[in-house]
């Protein structure tokens, strides 16, 4: 199963970007989807999830108030809207999905346990 991500981009600090991730229709309903950046030299670490069945989202504290996760059920697509970007947000951003909806619970967003992954897209924020 391949998730398809949109292009990332390069912006200056304070700028904004929106990433998208499309999942195959046959897995989309009722799954947990996550956004997982990987900064240079670091492990992949999830920053937020959305439970497709109910639309509930969870975000980690460093991005709360700046990032928003939304979804478009008609197009099987999840979005990560990133505002007020900071240089420390620079990373390869992956979307991930898993049929186990408990992955969406705060504290259970363990990147290594997600079954399906996108190809990753680079986001670079310059100061």
C-alpha cells in the first residue's frame, strides 16, 4: 500500500506550507493517519494524527497552534497545514497510516508501528 504525498518546498521562517497525503480508497475509511517528520540525523518522530472515522486530531505541543491536520473524505486525502514555520521544522515529512485506530491516541503515536508510508517530501525553512 503506497500513500502519495504532495511536493514540499522551501520557505523562510514565518512562512507557511500545506502538505497533502492521499491514501487508497480501500484502506482510507476508519484508519489512523499520521504526519511524521524526520530531521537530518534524527529518527522519525510523529507530530500529529487524525482518526479518519471521526476526524479527531492530536498534535504534539511544539506544533500546536501552528500546524493543523484536516481531511477530505471525498478524495481520501489528509492535509498538514503548517503556519509560522521555524528553521527547526526543517525535515523530510512522511505521512503514515495504520488500520489500528489506537495509534491515534496521544502517547500511542509510535512511528515505527505504522504499517503504510508515503514517499516523503522535503520541507526546508530558512532563517
